C-alpha cells in the first residue's frame, strides 16, 4: 500500500536533524521505489522525483518545524500538483439538460456511479435524469432502475432493445420533456477495449452531444488506467475521469498517473458500494492521505508565514557560533506564539493531538516573555551579570518572583549547553526539535 510505504519513508526522514544531500537522496530513492511499486507510470515517477530533488536540496530549513516535516511539505506540494492542482467541477451547460455520458470497461462501476451522481446532483437541487443504454447486459438496465428508484429520479431504458443510439435519442427527448437539468447516460462496457465498443460510444456521442464524457475507471487496475484513459481519450476525447473502488486497499498509482499522462482531471472518486459513497476529487486530500501525515503541511505553511527566512538563517548562525542569548530566546517564544496556541500546534502533528492540558505551559511561556522583556539589552546578552538586586528589579517589573527568574536562567543555561553539544555534533538533536 502506497500510503504505508510513504509513512515509513517519512518516519525515516523525520528523524534527520538536517536536510542533507545524502539523506534527501536516500529518501528520494525510496519515494521512487514505492511509486513504481504502486504502478505509477515510470515517466511520471522520474519527473516527480527530479522536481522534489530540485526543491529539497537547497531548501532553507525553517525554525519551528524540523527538516523532515519540511521534506514532507515539498513532497506533498508536488503530489498535489501531480494530481491536478485545484479540483475541477462538473460542467453545467447554459441550456438544460447538461448531458453527462459515462464510458468505461465492464465492471468499472459505471452503473453504480450513474446512481451516485444522480443522488449527488439531486442534493445540489438539480433534476437529474438517467438513461440505461447498456444493451448487452439486460440486468444493467434493471440495476439502473433500482438505483433510480432509490434516489427518486426518472430513468429511461428499453428492455430487450439492441439499439443503444435509439435509446439515447428517445431518452434525451423524454428528459427534455421532464424538464431535467442533468442527463446521465449509462453505457455498455467490455472486458477489453475493442473497436465495436468504441464505435457504439462514438455514435452515442454524436447523437446526445454530451457536455461531459466521464471515463469511469476502477482504481485498482493501477498502471493500466493510463493506457485505458489514453485509448478512450483518443477515441472519444474525454473530459474527465471517475476513479471507483478507491476504498479498501487501493493503490494510488492510477490517480497519480492519469492526470499527468492523459492531461484530464479526476473529477469524482467512488469510495464504496453504497449510493452515498462518492466524493468530489480533492488533490490536497488525496495527497495527505497518501502521505499519512495529519496536518503537518499546514503547520509548515504557518511556520513559513510566521517566521521570515532571515530570522531562520540568523538563528542557525547563532546556534552554530554559540551566540544564542536571551533575546533570541524571546524571539523564538514569540515565533511559537505566532503559530497559534501550543495546543493547536501540537494538534497538527500526527500522534500529538492527545496531549493533556497545555494551559499551564502557555502561562509559563507568558511569564518567561514578561521576564525577558523586563531585562536590559545587556542583561539579555549576558545573563551571568544578573545578581540579586537586578533580579529583584526584574521580578517587580514583570510581576513575577525571583524564583521564577532563577528557574528561567537555569533552563536557559541548560538549553545553551544542549545547543553547544548540538552545534559541535556531540548531541544528535534538541529535544522537541528533532523527530518524534
Ligand atoms: P459497470 O459494469 O461499469 O456498470 O459496473 P457496476 O456499476 O455494475 O459495478 C461493478 C461492481 O463494482 C459492483 O459490484 C459495484 O457494487 C462495485 N462498485 C462500484 N463502485 C464501487 C466503489 O466505489 N467501491 C466499491 N467497493 N465497489 C464499487
Ligand atoms: Mg453497468
């Protein structure tokens, strides 16, 4: 399963303290392997990996997030791009009804989708109308009739007919008479693409002149989805793709390839056998599902907004040269505050949402802020000059106790000690700044 593979990769990357060329390469190798294993088209994989590499190497490491999270964000953004950027909706024509023609192999889920789409459109206040034009499987028309009854919409079919084009012609007239706003045409499929099927679909297309031809594809077929979509697109010039059976242990390969190779957007995703198991396709949602990373992405985005790159650079420099002082400490606290409440920050990190009451920690942060703000510039640079009289003055100024100041100074000293080890490579990571 692609999602699991990605999560393993991300776990590894998360553990790294720095985005270096070698650990990026290692992670990219795994990304490439898992995409190929998930049946993503090899050309798509090659381009994808190249883009990530370009962005990840040389990316500035931001404070407030760790390099692994930043790598995830880069992968995520590229995934969203690959999946089609912003989501595309169903067309609505100026004149009723908007004709939606379905095409696809047998068993792909066309008839089921016809019912789901009718329900979806009805909920939007539209008046959908169904046509059953699968003349090869008599049960298909009955199946559509049952679905139509379930949704509460009209359906047209001719049991025993062998004239799909005629059914569509007459059905279109009926739909107009009924004042339908959408006409959904369920067609026949074959086990494989063949000339006869394509000819019939072309004839139907000529007669009903659909605004949307949607290719219904079983997401489980992976790589084959690309060839399939290409053939149907060459013959019919499709407008979009519906991926069915995206529930269960579906590999993401089909979704990842279709858009970039065929250039047609995925519009809907079928997520189960029931009539309500239909979702509009959201590239962002699928990307984060593939990466399995909670809201790390939005955390990174917030961090990027809150903390200027300049700040991040000078902080790194200070840690490296061991010039981190109380002023920098204050700045970091304020940066964290810009990200939102501590609780909200932790909620965005996978597995961290269940942490207990954070109010005391936030109160503590406010106290520390007040203390540092009551210090002079010199005191912030050289905390060692803080003797009893200065501490008393600061306590008064910040509404705290001398004990609070001592506590802060001790913590700060410990932090500096750790940073020293961190920057000299004697210590792998700062607690809370590295992996999970
Ligand atoms: P058609 O031959 O293209 O019309 O395919 P059908 O609509 O008859 O569907 C074939 C089978 O796939 C049926 O058993 C459906 O219940 C099932 N099916 C369709 N869509 C989905 C889906 O999104 N998820 C799952 N799990 N099953 C689906
Ligand atoms: Mg069918």
